[in-house]
């Protein structure tokens, strides 16, 4: 095998490995921002055009700060909550917003217990619900731009070497 091609292959593997490796050491909790549109008849959605029942899954890591922008798309009063017991009404200690009929902002700290829970509107629990998933810290990739940059650099190096080799022939 040509030394240049071997070098290029090693370079690609190195950049991909570095770009896709996550540090799983202890890290500070992350702030996660979500916008939820609510409709008493349709459910929840990340946009006004994507409202379904169940609504979209909200995925966070243990102890993350969750910032919600809650929008009533039907103008009716709603009240968001996460049930850590998967009940249809809020229990003591469950995160729970104030009533809202237009736009409201609510934040809370996610549970440190990994699991899949439900979120609902306490006023319309049958249609306005979805899954709230708490995953282990470090499970949600944080460095997608670094992965893409690494792949771009590696592919540019390979193309450059191939072009140089072609010109020498």
C-alpha cells in the first residue's frame, strides 16, 4: 500500500475517532430549551403544525434544567406538568406550570432518576400528553459540530492526497 494512502486512512480514522468520542466524565447539567404548542383537541407539538396525541417525546439528561415556552394554540387555558408517577393528574413534587391561555415560560430541574415518564395538561389529560424521557448524563451527544468538522477535515485531506497523486501520474 502506498505510504500516502496509508497516511490518509490513518488520518480519517483519527479524525472520526476524535470527533465522535464523547467525554463521559462528570459534567454540569445542561439547559435544554423546548417550545410546546398545546391544543385541547389535538394534543402537543414542537410546532403549531405538528400537534399530535401523544405529543413529541421530550428527552433530557439527569438533573438538566428544562426551559419551556408553552403556547396555547387554541386560546384555551392549559396547565403543563410532568408526572414522575405516570399519573393523569399532578402529584406533590411534580413539575407544574401556571395556567396559560397564550404564551407562558416555565422552567424546572429534571429528575435525577433515569426513566420514561409522562407530561400532560392537567386540564385536558386525555388528549394533551406525551413522553418525558430522562436519560443518563452524557447520553445526549453535545458535539455534533465537532464531528462534522472532523469529517470535513479528513475528507478534504483524502481528496487532496488523491488529487496530488493523480497529478503525479
